[in-house]
C-alpha cells in the first residue's frame, strides 16, 4: 500500500522503516491526511506477520513541528459551527474531536508490535507526543535536535497524552517544569530525564533504532505492565506533599493565574497520576476540551501561532514581485544598534559592510559582534567555525564608497534629522539606482526623512528593537511615497534574518513606541496621583506584562523620554504633552541626573552585581503617597492594559496599522503586552467592543479624558462588531502571497 506522506520499507529482519516525508513542505506536520495515513500504517504493520517491529523517522532535516495551522484552525471553526448548529452538544462533539489524536497514539502503543521513534532535528508538540507513545526513542546528538512540548506558549497544553506519559517516564517536578514552561530539551537532557532511551551520532540513528527492536524491545509501555510504579513516587507520598504546594505556588507567582492552559497541566498531572492510564487520558481530554473553549486559548493560538506564521511567511508582501536576493547589506552607524543590526544580518548569511566616521569606530562595532559570537559559542548556540564564518561576513569601513554594491543600506545613526540627512545624501551618492535605503529611526517620521532622498519610492523604515539579537520583531514603516519594491525587499530581508515583521504606515512613534509610551505615561499619572511605585510595578506584572512601566522606562532611558516629549512640544505645541509629565521627567533628568539603567540610577537603583536592582526610595518623596489599602489593584491593572489597547485601536482608526494581526503580534513581540490576551486588539475583541467602551468610559470619568473611547470603537460597540470581523485580515486589500 502506498501513502502520500509516508514511505514504508521492510528489511530482511522484518523491521518496517516508516519515513515521514511530506511533499511540498519544508517540515513534517500533522494534518487530517497524515493522521489517516498513520492510522492505516498502524493497521497494516499490526496485521502483517512479516513485520516484527516499526521504526518511524523523518525524511527531512527535522522530525516534525507538530500540528499544522489548518488543524489548529479547524478546531476553532468546528467549535463555532457546532455551537450554532447544536449548542447543547457542541462541547461533547469537541471532546470527541480532540480525542482523535489521543486515540491514535494509544492505538499505536497497544498494537502489539514494538515501535521506535528515530528523532532527527526538531521534534515538537504532537510529534513528540507520538514519539512518547512509541516503545523506544532514539535521538540524534546533532546540535539541531530540539525536543519540546511547547503548547503552553500558545495557550493550550500537550493534549494528546503528553501530560500523562511524561510524568510516568520522569520525575514529576521535571515533568511539570518542562510542560508549564514549554522549554526545549537537548537530546542529552531528554535522555537524563528518561524521555529518550539512546542518543547516537546522526549516521547511526536508524541503525540504533532497529537494534532496539532486534534486541527484544517489549511492545508494552511501562504503565501498561502490572506493578508499574511512578518514577517520582505517587501523589500520596511525603515527596509529593512537598512538591505540589510549591508547584502551584510557583506557577501562581510566575503567571498570576492568567494562563488557564498552564493551570490545566497541573490539574491533568495531579489527577491523572491517581488513576489507571486510560482514565487519565480521558481526564486530559476533558481539560483540553475545556481549555480550547477559553478566550485565552483562542486569542493566543490566533496571534502567537497562526498570525505569527502568516506574517513570517510574507502575508503583507506585495504579490507578483520576485524575491530579493541580497548579496550585500550596508549598515551606517557602528554604535550599539548598528553593530547589532550588522550581527543579525551576518547571522542570516548576508555579507555586511559596517560604516562609521572612522575605522576605529567601525572596528569597535565589529568588536561588539565578536562579543556576541563568543557568548553564543560559550552557550553552545554556535560552533567555533560557525562563529568565525559569521564574523568574516562583517567588514568595518569608514569609506561610503564601499556601499556601492549593497542592495540594501540601513542607517542606524543618532536620532537627529540633520545627522540622518547627511547620511542619506552620502549613501545615495554611491549606491546603485535600484538599491533600497532604510532608516532604523525609532521616532522620526519616515516621510520627513525621505524628503532628503532623491528616490523616496526606494526609501523605507526598518525599525529594530533592542537587544536586536534577541528581539524577534521588526517594524517596517511605509513613507507616503514608499513603493512596493522597497516593501518587498524589506520583508525579504527581515525573512532572511529570521525575524517577524509588521508593516505600518508613517506617524510619530509608529505603532510599538506609541503603545509603549502610553504604558509609561499611565505610570507617570499613577505616580503623580500618589500610587506607591511598588504597586504600579506589581499591578503591571499581575496584569500580565513582563516588566513594570517604571522598569521599562529605565531600560529605554528616561532622558530619551524627555527628548521625545520635548520634540512633541516643538513639533505639535504645548498641548501635545501633559505638563505634569514634563515636570516629572525634567526633575528626574535635569535636577537629579536619574537617566535610567544606563547611568545606574533612574526609577530604580542599580547596585553592583550580584545585588539586584530596587526601586529608588526617593521616588515616594516626590508626591504625597496614598494609602495602598485604599487603592484597587484591579483598577490599576485595567488602566495599564486599557490605555495600551486604546492606543492600538487609535492606530487602526488612523490607518497607521491596517491589519489586526500586526497590532496583536507587534504588541506581544515588541513589548510583551499580556500574551494571554492574544495582543492589544484581541484584548478588545475578547471582551467585546461594548464591554470595552463601557470600561473606557468608566476609566475616563475616574482617571482622565485620555481613556475616552474613539468614534470607531463606539460605532463597533453599537453594531456588535469585532476588529477581526470588520477589517480585511490581510490589510489594505493585500492577500497572502
């Protein structure tokens, strides 16, 4: 029997090698067709007396990334359709649907034939759950091998047996740590945990997997044998009495209860380890059905799985233009940002010329990359040879003439219009007519900068976030005259350096910084009102933000906030800025010289390591302090999230952001907006425009007119609309390429 996605070869020893190799896909994924074929293969190999055992492996460089987008989407489509057709039985039907993969893997492990998973490359999610259902697991020791159950990161959890098999193979603490964080394991770590039986050289992978079967691998899982004992001891043991209160406390501390999927993992493991395995799978299936019906799961999967992949694959790229092959990129400005941009460009395999005013400054920029390479080698992310190759692609220079053959030049010089004007003119004097010029400005409108260009249609913004090597987002900014070719080239470049782009139209602060500074300015309001600083920071974390607004302001620099406020006054007039904010920041910078982390004192104090930073005690002396017991923490949380989401809604109403996916993904990747919400726009859609408008109006009455809902939001509230329903998901009429 032949299959589309698998190939079966049975050797002279009766071992069937099942090779998963999906046509026209770079990585194997679970689809409806793959599941049907795997089901048929289990039947075929079980019924064939000539087959003594089965090895399943991948014909690609990676094993599998888990479920396909289409399968994930279908679960939510199915759910919505069933609720319309038969609301009373919709949950039951969803329960049956989510149990199909669980049943398939259970069928595999009880087939009576030994199965071995031969893992090469990435093995994630459902693919690792399938491997756990196999009786043996062999992994390649190649650096590319990553093993994980990362579902919690997109709002769900390992729901195809993962929460039951992992804690039956390793101790409960390690199992919980792995699943609640979604962290990747190296092959060696997976073996130490008991999740993999052998780790071998890549060229010995299949041989070792077959040897397990030849050596008498039992076709029975440990939990199906009489007398099975949990490796970490049972639930009702002294060790568990210490573990479970700590585990639930740590999860609460880390997540503040914002992630139902993470809480469900603890419930699945705690309850599942007390019952027989098949009953445990039913418990997992029930919790998975429940989690799939939450707003958090829907929103996180849409933004962090579906939208992120669509944007990464070029959803906003203009159709019909050939792919841009960049043989060389120029970066002007070898300071911290420029040097980091050069590093990620070289890491993407593109030669880069790093320009500065003199060779000493340019060399200093390359030295920054040397430090990053050394760190990556030390952490095992790069080999010495890979690091040397990366550095060989960075050429420091003080001669603009060296940019003549660059297909893309990115300026990352000081945020000053005159400085940037000089750079634009010098670069355009030497680059080819069809080359693209990009500015990494974080605040200055692209249209204004493009007035200094002879070719504004080839002028675009590519805004990176610091630290560039870690931050996965880039903002691609369209000036009024930016052409499709410049946009296509910018998106091709972002794809080459493996980052996720959002495309926004031109405005002061673009999208991300507008939202970030609304967050910071709300903290200024709270300080001025007398809210204790620690309450502000803790309320932000409780709301799901990775760092408090005062800590974030220290990171971006308080004097940068001052410059931005002064620029707004200069360009837009006094009314553009709250004078109380200006007074606070002027005092911090001009009187107290508290500029943020960079000079070791801001809203926080930064003592020498290993001591940790702490809030500056003098902060509470700036304004009369309220009694903390009289302040509603829930309202502080609402204010911090609503002010950001409202600013995001304004950018859509103004036509700055044209695609809700980009607003959501940009807010999470750009500054960590409460990921459990799915992002700024999903936060609004999740509660509904009517409820959001009512909340805004209440906050406006109590805390200021900046919370007033916009005309568009009021209209949507009246019509019962959502942003995702109202706006073309591909933005500006563009369809996915």
